[in-house]
C-alpha cells in the first residue's frame, strides 16, 4: 500500500477524501533497534497513515520512540500510567486529538506482568468524517487466558458504546489484540457472539477486504519472531475494526487493507510483528 496520499493534512482543510489507519507493534528496542529505526521511519513516511495505533513503544522523560520514528508530522498520545520498562501503547495522529482518556481494563487479579489499559480519543477530522473515536488497548497475551481477553474486550466496548450513543460517530479500534479471528474475544468484536450480556458489531478490515485469506501478522516467517523461540498458536493477532451501524454495514467503508512491514529491507525487518493499514472512506450510500 504505497500509493501517494490523496491529501495533505492542512489545518485549514474543510474536507478530506480518506482516512488511512495503521497499527504496528514496534517491538520496543528489541531486534537490533538502530538498524530497524530507518526501516520504520522510511516506511511510515512513504505510507503516510493518518492515525496509528502503536504498541510496545518506549517513552520516558528524556526519550520518545514514537517521535523518533514519526518526526514532527504527528501528534502523539502516550500511555501515562503503569508502563513496564517505559514500554507502552500510543496513538499518533496527523489530526488534532481531543477528549483523550486512559482507562484501566484490569479485569482479573491474575498477575499479567504488565498493565491492561485502553487509550481512547476523538480524532478531529474535517468533513465528511467529523470526529472519529479511535481506541487501542493492551490485553492478556498468554494463549491459555482467553477468558481475560474476553473480559478486557467487553470492558473496552462498555466505554465506547455510550460515546456513540451520545451522538452519531464513527468508531475504530486497532491494535495487537493477541487473538486470532476465531477467538471468542474477536468473535465478540465482530458480532458473532455475546459476552457477559454485552454484544457489539464491528467489521474486521482484513476479513472485509480479503475474505477467506489468512492475514498472519505474528509468524515465524518473520525472523525476529522466530528468533525469540515463540511457539505461538495464534498468527493473525493484529487487527483494525470499524464499528457497524444497525444494518450491519461499517459506518466507514473499508476500501483497502494490507499488511505493512511484512518484507525485509535488505536483510532488516521492521519489527517482530507485521502491521496492518486500512483506507476508510465514507460509505457510498446512506443506510435506510
């Protein structure tokens, strides 16, 4: 997905033609960071996403890894509480970030070794989009604890649904969700099952554009993942989800979705994860 941008973010812009959303687990400073940095820096510069969900990104009082990668073109909202070794999640946006919230979604007393929380914010986009609610969150990563991922998904959804009820808004959830499309937590997000008396309906961007195709994002095909000796049962664990309206159509049409950083540059891989990027546009017609 390296086609030229359809517009440049302009503080005086009154309309835009598409919203380009990406997600990537940065892998902090692992895997030979000095060599990976130019791959990520050049890649994001060429891809030009508008909004990015970042995971395993380092931030402290003296250093900002997201800013090192993205430069001055993005506003960056970082996780503030509970980081492990300065490692957390972030939202980066070319457009203003409003009404940011950091929400604790620790729903179990089980020791995960890392905090579970969500970043939720409005991205202040011009028409025809208007404010878009954007969320990313951390959750339980160990394969055996899908029950915790289920509870965490419900906790995030319970925060998002009242925001939509207040007034009609688009909602996008993106991140490394540590579960493949068949997992209960992902079936919950995509409306295939309820959990804890709650149900929602989001469209998975990859599945919408590539029905029946695997979109593996954490795979031993990536040498950085293989070098860590993960025996990981899940492969498609990074997701971009768009909330649907009453009739089941996503409120933003998913025009494209591709993996990013899924090839080496020379012999350097950008991260131990492949990322995803989706182009979202207003639907071609209004629902009845």
